[in-house]
C-alpha cells in the first residue's frame, strides 16, 4: 500500500500526468495525454533518456493511447528514483 500511494502521488506531481489510485495488482496507469507525447514515443523517450522502463498503454490496445503502465513492484527507493528521472526528463523536454 505504501508503494502504491508513493507512486500515485509522485505520478500526479509530474506535469502532464494524471493518475487514479489503482485498486489491485502492482501497476499504476497514469493518463499522460497532456504531455503532448504519444504513448509509444513517451515509452521510448523515458527508456532511452531517463533509463526508466515502462509500458505504453497501446500495448493493451488502441484505447490505451495517452496512458503508460508503471509497475510499483520495486523498492520505495527505486520508485522515488524513477519518478525523479521521469520528471527531470519531461522538464528537459519542456513539459510543464
């Protein structure tokens, strides 16, 4: 529960992201449409530039456009580091 709360809070603090609290599993699924990036492009950008591996919402079908899937089956330290990297990467890209 703590990891879930930390990742959702952190995702909601990233400009262009909006995330509701997941009810189960170990995944958060934030809406990222306001970043201006397509899901797959954002997935690749975050992997290559921030070193954060996530999954594009489009991996689950066309209706997943505008979403990313983040796993929070990691330590709190790793979650916080990933969130900081994502936020920094998007700030560098001009997402405010």
